[in-house]
């Protein structure tokens, strides 16, 4: 069996390894960039969060998230980590279940994949090799590039999504599959920074803090996340913001973030702490009133939003003002204006509709012998290693089935 894989990202490399396990198969891996796995190197801020031990169906999204169940159940986190261990990759798991290479470098993940692909005598890798056209004639597939033509019995499209254009994101996978009658959903950026009103965030550019963020659309709570938040000149960023960004992308209007900067204290306990601060430091200027509670710059922004004069003494602050400050610390509102675009996103939400593929094989219902895996399909995961796990799981399933 001759299997051609279009796209040398995470799912494509896994598909090639899987298809090549049958030694009588011939596997062609075509990658349009100068080397395979370039986007993999920037995942997890260069650390490569390759999986999550807390894998669950609730972590996946799309028109039909259940489409991902079969692949994930048959090659889940534990099987994936055992597979990488067999390739020679040592990993470490954080308390939240996120898995990273022990080297803390994405290069280690890519290196073991490339090393084993290079050792497979039945795998041929062609880089700087962009497929311009793909068709099926007389039972075989023909791929045309600028310099060559390739033929195969079966094809797996692992071309990724539109997110992260500077690292290889493109729509050409959608276009290739459209040629066989496949259609896609609307595309949204996911795992991306959120844009907000800037009146209050511009003075905070670069400030990092621990917070709980709750995203509302109108008055309906959509999602909540905790962890490190970073202010930017256009809004907010950080891992916990990435976790909310998919919902922020989809919610077109009337979205609001409420930020809790003192999530370890109840409102009642926080108010008591503020009253004690007023009592202990009555002669200090109010501009330093929140020193120690939050970053000084953030503290002053909160005080200004509560109409607090910063040049007065703490003794002059009445309980009504303290309640206002307490509320602002626990529910700092920011109007959401949207997200940064797909070029800045790590993942594409949306993609080729899964209804036209068989979830047990990832083979097209419209064209026998045509398969798809990874981000090109309408499946995306939460922040935390879930998207790479989908790439590994779907890539392996497609590679095994196409190579039968």
C-alpha cells in the first residue's frame, strides 16, 4: 500500500509513523515548509505541552465534539506517553495534568519524531513541497507540486488550520478537501489573546497577576478560568485567558470579563482586611492603600475606578468606599471587544465538517481512500495539551487505517 500524507505537523508525523509500521507500505510525507514540525516548536511557549493526563470529552469542541471520542479512547494520554517513551522521550507531569518533555524544550519532541521517521526505510520525506492540486483518477490519487507529481493508493490530509500563519497556518488543507466535496464550518481563533476596552488596561501594560476570570455574554456566564493574567495595551493575555478565548471568539457582542484579583478571600473577609488596613495605617496616603494586596499600578487603577482621591489619608475612607474597592477587587469589569485574529492564534476553532468522515477510521464518506486528521477537521481542544493530544490520536488512527 502506498500512503501519501500531506502536511508534516504533529498529526502528519504521527500518521507517517503509524502507516509505516507495516513494512510493506510505502509512505510519502509531503511538507510545504523547509522542515517538518515547525509549528510544534512554538507550542506551550516553546516547551511543548504534548498531552494532559486529565483527558476528557468535555475538553473538545466543534459541531460534533463526540466525533473525537473514538480516536481519543483508542490512543489516549497514557497510550500516547507510552508511545513517546518507546521513542526515547522522557516526560514530566504537572499537578494540573499537563505533560511536558523533561528537557522543557519542544525540540526534544520534534527530534525524537524526526529521528524515528528518518530510521524508517519505507518513509520518504519531501520538504519545501507544496501540493498545488490533488485529484483521484482510476482508483489512485495524484498530487501535483511545482516540480513533481506524486501518486498513491491512499491520502491523509494533515494540513492543519488557518491559525498561526507565521508558523505555517494556511487554508490549503480546506481547499484540497473542498475539491472532493467537503465543506467547512466558520473559523474562529482559539488559544489567543482577548481584546478589551483599553481605558483601564493601557496603564497596566506588562503587569502580571494571579486572578480568576469569568466570561459573560450578556448576563449569561460562559466560562471561568484561574491562573496567571497579563495586561497588554489591547487587553489581556496569559494561559488562563487562552482558556476563555474560544468562547470570547464565538460570542459576537455584549461580552464582559469580570476579574477577581483576590480569589483566595471571600468578599466579607476582604472587606475586613481593608478595614484593618485603614485602622492600622490611618495617616498613609490612599494611593498606597492596596500595596501588598495587588501590584501597585493595578491598585491605583482600582482606586481611580472607585473615584478615590489618591492624595487623601486612609482615615478619610468611609465604609461605603471600602465596599466599592472590595467589589472592584473581586469583580473588575472589562468589556470584551473580541480576540486577536487567527494569525495570532495557536489553534483554529472550526474546520472541515466531521459529518462527512467516519470517526472509527477518519476516512471520507465522499471519497474512499481519502483521510483527514488533526486541526484541519472541526475539532479543537482546550488549552493544556488537548489539541496536541487530538493531533497524536487522530494522526495515529488515520495512519493505521490508511496503511491497512
